[in-house]
């Protein structure tokens, strides 16, 4: 069997394929064959490199040369020069946009810097059920350093200097939060990890707990030492069974090593962690509601102040941080606040993990430095929009956030910029939408979620959101008039200004931001009884285009309500009175003879 | 398990573990061991990574290949689950996506046995903290 001396990796991601990478692949193979090198050099296709802007990409192994914008016609030159003569094809090398230098080795390229894994540093690298692998990866060293070499005050100062802000959505400076809790005196304090990840489409916290549970435990001990708490509680939703299981294993192993429990590492400091289960209510991500839920009360928020730092779990001072926030903590002590503060923007330091979902090619978990643009996230790391469709909007911040559009693509992502453009960071869900998505229907989807998840304690949220939903439903049914749009906006303002907690205060955001950015779509629904994207069922109908119909009967055979009539090889017709608008006919027609009108 | 009693203790254990792992993974002897990591987070398991992991354990054993198969968390490539990372002795790790049983078989026969790459590699496109240290 032949052993290959060299490999050529040709990107087969959707973006590169659209610019003829498959033809390039064939040409490279052909060229190698002609030179009789097919047994020495292997050509393989890969997944997306996350650099679609410069595609197609070819990477040579073992020398790591990275060619960009390679056309099918370049195959000959690459084989003749690089493979045969061992000389790089200079003109195909990547040129650094900043210093205009050609970069040959992919490791020195800027695009690797688009993702820096800090919170996800061990995810996908270590076995989460084996504490030894975590220890080998610097695990618990930050804790050891803080507990034995630093005073709580110094450790808090380090956290403040790092500029880390809460990753659960609010963006409150973590060090300041710790400081406040540390200054309240009490016989007992608590550290709480908020693992009640509730945004639709978000799965960052789950992935961290499943991939690296010890990093959270380590950070909780550090947090306990800083504020003077000896007990930690992890509030996690019961629908994350794998994360719970791995946490349990991690806690057990940490106790066996004495990394949790009494007199940790001979420092005289005691700390232990327990798990509390939530029933999966969205409002329990709000810290006061979360605390009530842990106490066995209804998961309802209460007015702040008093803040949990003053009176939290069982009336004792409590510091609540989110999973991803905690996952950042050990690295900050290992590498220093200065290092951490060197990443990101002026007011938002470090990285953020996003769960990329929706109409995007590379659905997945990414960790990017603050200040990266939406364009880089969506079109490079995310590999662009599915099926070559047009980008329409991206929803960040879940039901509390808003939709950002094309004009925001070059806005650097950080806490303050996202707020300024009418959305928010939220916990990190990022749902990408294309031209086929109706923005009124999107707003309705989020309101449906909020109505379901409102705890019902305050009337603006309980009743107001229900009325908002009804107004949106009226619009999507084509029964609304212009006055309803004014009412919609007014109601949004009232809910935002008068709700008790963050859930209600932010629930109108999806409506407001879609109204701000896509008013034309609202007006089309209201004035012309038309859904421009063809989504709202009451405003569309399916019709057969006579010129295209060949009478193949595919639509009629697949119609679940048998409302399509027509003989073989004759024009078919849809009985509109029976049609349920499921779209099966459109999907099955191979002749573009079914259209949404 | 013995308790770790001090920071010095912890650092010593870390050193031991690291050299143990390095010995296991970085041995450049041709007969050194193959390391296979399977992404076993919810997304991976939902796409069948558990079956793939069991298959790999069984088949590598049956085919007399000295390999360590271990589980790990989400690698982030949820669109291409199940994903596995294969490290051949003396080589950089390679991540494969969309690994079903058929693909797993191909990876064993072609890549692990013959060091012949298989289609479906997922290029690493992020920086780790360690790499940053070297800058």
C-alpha cells in the first residue's frame, strides 16, 4: 500500500464549492495522475475552513502552505511548482490585509485569531469524566494560587482589572459583583452558578458543563474564597441530564482529591458544591427568581434592591454568576488580568461563546473575541447562508434581544454596541435568518415564547404580552389596520417601562427591533394583506402556473387533503377552499409549476 | 484516591499526569498508540456518537490496533456531528466530521492503518490559549 508523502486539503465547504472547488479537486487529481504522482500525493476534501471570503482554499500538508482564491485552472501550476519543484506558488498565497505581506504558513494567519477558545479551552480536548485530564491541563492551579498565595481582596482586584463582565446577558462587571458580596458581613454566604440556560437556540452553557465541568467548580471555589462563602450551589435545568451527570461525576472526583471539602490544599478554606434542579422555566434565569426556586418557592422574581449580594438565598448574601462567566475565571488567574484585558474591546474584555443556529451553513459553537463583526461571524466562521440564499437578519439575545440587519453587519460585537443598535448580547444565542423568513412571524414566535414563560406576577408582562401576541396574530392574519401598528408600538413601550423584571422589560424587543428595521413588511401585511416572504398562511395561496405544469401528478399524489385535481398529462388545479397551505405540492413539484401568490 | 494537600502537591501531580499523557500520546515510535477522541456532548450523542464510539472500541480491538478511544466534550462543529479527532503517533490531530459507522470503518482502514487521509476533515480554525503563550 502506498504511503503518501504529501496531502492537499481542498475545502469542500458550501462557500468554496460555490466557487468551483469541486472542479479544482478534479483538476488536481488529474494533474497528479498526469505527472504520475497519484501514489505520492493525496487530494482530499475537507469541511469549511471558516474563511469563505477567500475561497476556494487549498492547504498543503506537511508544510502547511495555505493557498487562497484558487481557481480550477491553477491546479496545473500548483502541481508543477509546489509538488514537483517544491516551490510555493507565490501569487496564490494569502496577503495579510494589515501589513500587505504574503503569509505562507496558515498558522500565522489572522483568521485563526477570529476564534480564541478561553471558556471552551478544554471542550473537545479532555475527557470531562476524568479529573486527571483536567489537572494535566492546568486544572485547579488557579484555585491553588488564589487560595494559598492571594488575599481575597487581591483576588477580587484581579477580577476587576480583568474587565470580565457577566456572560449570562446583563454584562455586569464580575469583579464588582464579587466585591459587593464580599463587603456584606454575614455568618453564611453562598455562591450560585446559574446554569438555567433558557434562550431558544442557545446551548453554550450546556456544552461547557458537558465538556469541562471542573472549570466551573474551580471558579466557584475561587469565588467562595473571595466573598467568604463556604457553600456553592449549581442551579441547572433538569432537561440537561448529561450535563448533570458529568457535574455529579466531577464533584465526586474533586471531593476525592480534596479539591472540594474541608481545608482545600491546606489553605484552611472549606468549600463544597451541591446541585439544585430547575424545572426549565425561562424566568428562573433571572437571579431573584432563581433563588426563590432554589428555596422551594415559586420561581418568581422580586424587586431589586435588595440585591442577592445583600439578601439572597435563605436571606443570606449570595453571588450569582453564569456558567460561561465562571469558565473564564481560572484562566484569568493563570494568565493574569492584563492578558485577559488585552483581548476584546475597550469596555468588553475577553471572548464570547455564541451558539450559531438558523439558516447558516456551519451551525455550531464558536468563541470569538469581543469586537469581531457580525459579518466575520456569519460569512466567515459560519460559512454563510444556507442554499445560497440572501441574508436578512440575525437575532441575538433570544426573546430579550432584537434583530440586526445588513446595515449592522460591520458593527463590532460587544455589550454596549449591541444595546445601542436595539438588541443585546444575551447569553449568546445567534439565530440567522434568510430572505424566506417573515419578520412579523419571527416577532410572533418570540412573543409566543414570552407569553408561555411569563410567570404572571406582574400585569404588564402577564397581560401586556398576551395582548401584544394577539395584535401580532391579527397582523399575520391580514385583519389589522394601521392603527394597530401604533397600538403595537405603544403597548411595547408600556410593557418595557412598567414590568417588574428583566423578562418583561425586554420582551417587546423582538417586536420593536423588527418594527424599526422591517417596517415595510409590517405595512405590507396591514395595508396590502400580503406577506412578502410568503410565510403567513392566511395571506398566501398556492397556485399552479399553467405554462409550467406538465401534469406529472406529483403534487396531487402528495397533497394530504386531496385538494388538487387533474388527469395525467393535463393541467392540475388547486381547490383553494380545501387547501391547508402545507406547501407539500411546492416541495414535490420538479417543474417550478407551483407558486406562492 | 489520595487527597491533594497543597499547591506544590497539585503541581507535582500535574507534572506526573502530563508526562504520563505525553508518553502515551507523543511517542513517535511507529508502533506508538493511536488516540481517538469522540465528541460526546448532547449534540454528538443525539447524532449517534455513542454508537460510533462503541464501534471504534470494538473494531480497533478486533483489528488488533493499539489505540486509546476516549470521550470528550463538544468540539463546536455541531453541523457535522458525530465528530471524532484522530491522532496518529507523531502526527498532528485530525478532526473528522459526519462520522457514521461506515465512515468510522473507512477511517480505521485508510487513515489509522495507512495514514491515508479520508474526505470529510474539519480544519481547525481557532486559537488555543497555549498557542497564544508562544507568541
